[in-house]
C-alpha cells in the first residue's frame, strides 16, 4: 500500500459519520420496505475506483487489503489463530490461503537479484554488420 493510499484511507476514516457502524455506507431507497435506508455498499467497486484514482494507484478491490493485512500480521509474528479470528475464518486452512509470507532467504535473494540487475550491462546490436558500433544499454 502506498503512503498516499494509506493517507486517503486514513482521512476517510477520520471524516466518517461516527453514528454509522460502517466506513463505506450510503443512503438508498429500499424496494423491499419502500423507505429510505442506510447501509453498507453491496458493491464497493465504484468507491474503490475513486479512492484508487485519488491515491494515484492502479485499481484493486477491498479483498486485496484483507490479504495484505493478514500477511503484515504474519510478518509481525501475530499467531495464526489470532489472524484467523480477526478475519472471521472458521477454518485455519482458509486463513493460511491469505498469508503470502516471504521468508528471509527469499528476501535476501530478491535483494541480490536487484543489486545484480543494476550492475549488468547488456549489449544490444542494432544491425548485423560486424564493423558497426554496438549500443550499450543499462537496465
């Protein structure tokens, strides 16, 4: 999550209507009761698209925040049972699906890869004449 997205979501939380139990809610006409109702959005896509646009990030759905939150908690050594209860999962195996942990060995491998990638210079030949000069491109 970018800092800007976090700031937008935090601002939304601070500006919320504290009389409502939901952060993202709306007033709507209920066909069932024939009255004006308030409640959570059934589909949060439109709201999330607006938030992502304001934050300057590519669109993603709320569900991705659950996965991210679960992974952050796991990285902070929060017990799996606690994460399971926070997410409201009945089965431990469902919670394990949410966890996208990366071990220290994998983190180290990514650092090594990024450092090596910055140092590597690729030679790209733009024509097949052997006497022509090659163009050096650094990625």
